[in-house]
């Protein structure tokens, strides 16, 4: 802090006065020369948490950052500042009034946050998916009745004129899959937008509608701003978050939790598939409430979901084969991903994963859109990764794949036994996924695209868990 603080009475008063002159978003930890017993924290726009230790106190961005040190956490509210000494914390609000903020016991422990037997957090998190999808299902599906059970929601799922979904990055692609599900299964109108666009679009939102916000961290600045916009427009706010103490969770009318556990790798993996799990349950609940499915169909869809952890474990068994394919990807300058229907967002997510961690240019496209542009890129130097579960849309995608092959494209074909029997011989490589109800296919097709990106990045020698220029939680615009 600058010397003009010295003119103030105490360091705390000096900080309080200085904070009032600051603009923009910040989370600060301030130490004072000669005062080893004092630290002051302050937040506005960015998250900041106080950790309670034995005779010592900590500041950190969230429970995960503090997990190796303590599990007793207090989240500061917007505009708060806090004085920390060895004895404890005194929190002040924006008006400098002393306030009480709840101190919670978090579930995160330092041990949980290690890499275990894995080389990278991302690899560990990919392999945790059968377990965390199972945990998330367990919280939302009745094991004997095959019905979806959600916490009480402060709105009627049967009577929503529209659901407006908004999120960023991988969470946005989870929202895109959900849009297919809500529309197809529940006949529920949905609008979807990237949070950084939605917040400035000034979209009119219908009376009685809800905003649905998806975020692993619950702190993404654009998603939070989109949430506040929806609230100001009279929407009830539902969020799907992985961090229950986060700002997005706290500002929502209702929260559905993903039980992914701490996700450390910057590139999101298990948060994505657990977001899909929760959203699939929500889509089933909406379908039931709107009378779009009967009890038998609900049981069928729930059973398909309950099967996912076991099928996901089977997909993970292809790890070595996927690693072998990744050597070819690591040589590529550009990679194309294609999908159709609810696996189209998987093509986008696959391309995002590859870009994020291997720094190879990749694009995801709706398979049917290929002839409107990207087909011009196809030659033997551009690998084309196709997600094509057998089902009603398979034939359409198959003809797109044949167009690629006819132009010399090298196809990495991700499909099930039936799909591979139809087209596998013409592909350069195949990855076989268990045949499942098309409803749950996005959950399984997420895994091979994650593994392809992971192994390609490892082969290229990039910093897999902390790729350049990227952050785990983007708390600025
Ligand atoms: C960053 C992360 C991504 C994540 C996105 C949204 O870009 O690197 O992995 O998908 O933010 O984060 P959220 O915490 O809102 O899901």
C-alpha cells in the first residue's frame, strides 16, 4: 500500500478508505511492513475466502485453494473486507460495519486433491468419471422406483414458457446438450446463449420463465452477470454448480449440485459429464411434469442413465488404443470434429479440449453444415473426428463421413458396434463405444474426445493441467 495510507489512523482504517477509491473487480490480500500479526483481505467482483486454522488464519480464492491448510472456510460477500490476526477474523461490509459471515466446514480435504497414481490431474479426473457420475445419479434418481427426484424447486416445471440457458466454455456445451434434451424429451422451449453475449443482448425474457446457469466454479464473471440480468428481468434462477458455496449458487433461487468433487485441471472433464448427468435428470423431471413422457418411458430413461457409470468404465478401457491414435493427431495442424443432434455439442467440446491443452487448431461442426464450408479444408493432412452413435441420425452423419473419405480425409470414427460395422472399414481409426439409448450417448462420447485431447497434449509435451493463457475460473470479463 502507498505511503498516503500512513496518514490514516490505523492500517485497517487506511485500507477501508482506500477501498472506497478503487474501481473494477479485485480480490486483495494486504500485508503491512512491521505488522506480522495483521493481514487484511478485500473483495469486489472476484471471490475471496477466509480459512480458519489453529492459531493462524488464511486467505484464498476458494475452498480448494485452502484445502491443504484447513477445511473451515468463510466466504466473503461482495464488497466485504476482513481483518485477520492469529486469533481470528473480523469481517466488515461495504459500509465498514462489522458483520457475521457463516463459517462452514467444507468437504474438500488436501488428500482428495492429490494426483494419486495419475500423471496429471486431468487424467485422474477423466478416470474418476464413472464414480462421480454415479454419485450424481445417486443423488437424483430413486434406485428402486427408477424415477427422478429433485429437491423442491421454487417454480412449476409444468408451466415454464421458456428456459433460458446461459454459461461459458465447457459448461455452455453442457447447456447445448440440455437444449436438445429439453426440446426432444420434455417438449420444453429453450433459449441458449454464451453468457458473455447474453448479458449484453438485452433479450426480453418471458413472464414466468426461468434462467438456468451452469458453472463448475460458480464464479465465472460473465455467467454471474447473465444470472443477475435474468433476475432483474423477473426470472427465477436455477443453477447447476459444482461449488455449493460459490457466488452463483448463493445468488440462485435453487441449486442443483454436480457431485464431481474438486476439479483441478483447467480443462473441464468430470464437471462436464456430471453437469450432463444433472441436466439429463432435470430434462426427465420436466418431461414428466409436462406430461411429455409416461412412467414407463421415465423408467427407461432413468435406467439408461443408471447404466452410464458402468458403460463409461468400458470406454475408459480404450485408453491405450486412444493414446496410439493421438500420435497422428499430435502431428496435425488442424483437426475437424463432426457431430449431429445431441452429439454436435460433443464435436464442439472435443475441439475445445484439443485447442485448450494441445494448442492445435481444431473446429467442431454440425456434420450437416460441413458442405457449407469446412469440406473445402479436407485433405489427408486434416484428421476428422466423427462422433456418430447409431440411432435415428446415423445415416445422415454416415453420408457426411463418406463425403470426407471421398476427398481423402482421414477419419477417426467414434461409434458403437452397429455403426462401426456399417462404416468402420473406411475409417483410418475406430473407437468403439457401448451401444446405449441415444439419450445418454453424449455422456459416453465425451470420454474419447477428452482422452484424445489429453494424450495428444502429453505427446506434445504441453502443460496439461495449466495450459498457457487459461484460468480455471475466469472471474473477470
Ligand atoms: C474457463 C475454464 C473452462 C470452463 C469455463 C467456464 O474457461 O478454463 O474449463 O469451462 O471457464 O467455467 P465454469 O466454472 O463457469 O464452469
